C-alpha cells in the first residue's frame, strides 16, 4: 500500500493538477483535503482541457474513487456546474467515483457576497481574494456557524440552524458593509436545487478510507495552492484560509491511522503567483510578459494574469521544508527554452546580510 501527497512548494499554480493526473492511474483513491473553488488545477488529457476547482484530478481515471474531504469548503452550485461541465466532455461522474465528506462545510451565496464587500472595503489594502467566499466560510467554520454537508439530510433541523446563522450574517452584511441581506426561503431554494443533486454522493468518507486502508488500496492526497499560501506558515495575511501542507492531509481527508509514505513537492521552473503579497523576484518587464504568454500563466479559477518572476530558491527551499517533500517534480522547464539568460534568486539581502 502507498499513501502519497502531491503538494505545492511555492505560491500555488505549480502544475499540481498535471502531476496528479499523470500519477492518478497508479492509485485507487484521490482525495482533495483542503480549500474550495478559489483556485484550480488545469488538466489536459484525451477528454480535452479542463480547469478543475473542486473536483479531484483523479476524476478522469476509470476505477479511481475521488473524495472531497472534511477539510474542504464546498460551494454546491459551483460543484454541480463543474460536474455537468466535465460530464459534457464525456467524463463519467456518479456516487461510485465521487464521494463528499458529510463533515465538509457548505459555502453559501452570502459568503461570496461578504467576500466581495470586504475586498471593496479594503480598497488598495485588499488581499487579492478571488471573491469565491472562502475566507468568510472558513471564518464561519471556526466561529461554529458553518453548515455541514451532512445536515442536508435533516431539512427541518437545517432550516432552523440556517435561520439563526442567516440572522447573524444579514446583520453583518447590512450593518457593517451596507449591502443586501438574504432571505431564508431563497437560501433553502438554493440548497434544494443544488444540494439534492449532490446528496447521493455525501457519505462518511473517514469510514470509507479506513476500509480502503484495510484492503491495501493506494491513496493519493491532492493539495490546492502552495506552501507559501498556507494559513499557518505562509506569507500571512496574504494566504489562503486553509492549510495547504502535506502534514494537514490526514486531518483534512479524515485518515488518521496511516502516515504519509511519499510527499511529492511540485515546483515550477520559474515563479508565479496570483494575488497580493510579497513576491521577491517579480518581473514587470518584457521578460515577464513573454513568460506569461508562453506559459499561459492565467489563473485556472479566475483567469487573472499571474505575476511572473525568476525561480526563487529561498522561497522554494522554505516551501520544500514546510511540505516535508521526499521528492520534487519540476514543471514548465520548456517555457524557458527561448531565454538566453536565466536568473535564479539564491538569497535575500536583509540589513546587509544574505539570508538563504
């Protein structure tokens, strides 16, 4: 049996989806263990080109079971539409090959609204959120006001809980931000429209994984974003709202009794990032523009142009250590083929001292 994690070493956008798709055929189970639809993995295969935001990249492999784990946050509407999109491309998706943790938290339309209003309020000090509602929903989770997927099976209890949550959330949206509130009936209708389509896939994924371990099946954990966007050890506050580290995989997936055997850290041959925050090697010139065009460096979730820089080995060494990488996968080396001169950052000079 093998338990492997594929994780990003830098800011995300390293090409993890490509590596997962490449290796997923060797594994019986692929698990997304954190994040939401705020970033994406671009996969190109015999079915076509797809940008996956929530679905694990193993979804294209017949016989592979894909799990969206407890550590994720799930926008039901987005997931339903993502499933419909890849089904239209000829990919089979049902309750046999896609399972959702009953403990994963639902990302609601009011979370998206709050995310947008907060970025507008921050103005020039914004965090660069893709405004998919991720920070607000994780905030609600830790305020114990989140709604779990499993609650969809208890509609009366769900409606009662949601009414309490919505009263609090509407007060925040209207009084703090001057925005519009949401009606309970419209949110319940949204749950009915999209939640009913996903209910056959919702299950106790921890029990499923425990049984898979007993049967000796190979399990692959798939991370979203990279080490430098980790909420605990990344470039806080310009991070995501979840832990993108391999060490979090057993918690976010719900498999506690088996250690990781391999951690494949993915590194791009040059640096890219989407969003705000420090980015030491950033190129704001024709070299950066050229690499962006050749490498098609636009966010898979939002389409935003990625910031481009030369390979930053200081950040890369830090990220590889955070991830506990046992091996590295280097991507997009070919994009640099036309460059006559390559520069690599090997140290930061801070107060006259070089830090590596």
